[in-house]
C-alpha cells in the first residue's frame, strides 16, 4: 500500500513537471515570436530548448499519468466477442509484454543518459552552447515512472484475479 501511495505521488509530481514544461514552452515560444516579429530580435536557442527540454519533459513525464488514469488507447476488437477470462488472459499477456519492452527502453535510455553525461553533451548555437546532458535524464526517469505504474497495475490486476 505504501508503494502504491509513493508511486501515485511521483506520478502527480511528474504531471506537474510536464504541465509546467508545457506552460513554459508556450510562454517561451510566444516571447520568441513577439521578439522576432515586433522587435526583430528573436530569443536565441528557442528551438533547441523546446526540442531538448520542454517536449521531452512533456512527453515522457506525462506517460505515467496517462497510464495511471487508464487513458491510453486500447483496441478492444476481440474482447467483445470472447469470454471475460480470455480477455483477462490477453490483458495479462499484453501487460507482461509491455513491462518487458518498457524495461528494455528504460535501460537503454539510462545508458544513453550516462553516456551523454560523461561527455557533457551540448547543442551548439550562435550565441552560446546549451548543455543538453541534463535533459537526457528526463527520458529514463519518465520511463522508469511509467514502468512503475505498469508494474503496479499488473500486480493489482493479478491480485484481483486471484481474489475472484
């Protein structure tokens, strides 16, 4: 129960980060557009900051919240014509496969984040170099949170199936 509560709190935190990144991105892009067209002075490195920081945070830190609320797209083509037991078995198999694939993705992203951190990866711009290695950690942490939610949901589904 304590783990579930901790995961839920982390998911809420991830959603806050993703929403903050969305608001910051909107403000940043609007400021860049106003600067470009009203004052002929665009903000430097806007595209790089949007691509390397804002979009990554928005996408990867919101995945766990979408999974927690069961809002991912599902194709229920066969579940309407087969028994509930077969549907539950198919859900279990897809859950286990999802956990396995997501674990591989998280490990690969973790290794990439380590590699980028070791070389202090940057995006070169006309005015300054933007460090992008910190943003590389948004992907494995977001995937790890998503993985925690998937495992939690799979565990809860298994417990419900055993109880019935």
